[in-house]
């Protein structure tokens, strides 16, 4: 313990977010185009603060999704500020659907293992 906090404080949060960042971002963008901060805020808000992605993580992932042609981006102005707005492509929607299916299968399998440990 350091200062009343476990050395591993945040360990699982980081692990889960890193592994699911693309899926979370694609899911948020499935509702419509958003700029990077909007995606970040939506993830935090919709998860009740459970899933938070830092700006240091989200922008590289957004660029990677664009390179993979799962999203597109356009530059524009929102609230008087220059913003890059991201939007899901048809390929991104297909990958999201597949990812959601895999996520459900993974959760079911993990529950079978973790249920034994609880």
C-alpha cells in the first residue's frame, strides 16, 4: 500500500480499457459522428465513469481506426473551435457487429471461469 492506495490501483481499469478501446469507440460512433473529445466524454458518460479513456489513448486509436478504414474524419468547426469529426464507415459497422458478437462470447466464457473463483 502506498498512501492508503494499493500499488495496483487502476491496474484493471487500464487493462480493460486498452483491450476494449476500439470496440468502445466504434460503439459510440455508431450513434453518429463526433469529435475526439466528444467520443471520450460519451464513453465516460455512458459507462457511468467506469470506462474512461485518456486523450493520450483515444487520439492514437482514432487515427488507427481511420488507417484501418473503419472510420473517416473531416475537419470542421464546433463551438467556435477547429475540430476533427470522426464517423463510422460501412466496414466499421461490420467490424463493430463482429466485435459485439465476440465480446458476448468472451463474456460468457469468462463468467464460467470467474464464477468458480467468486
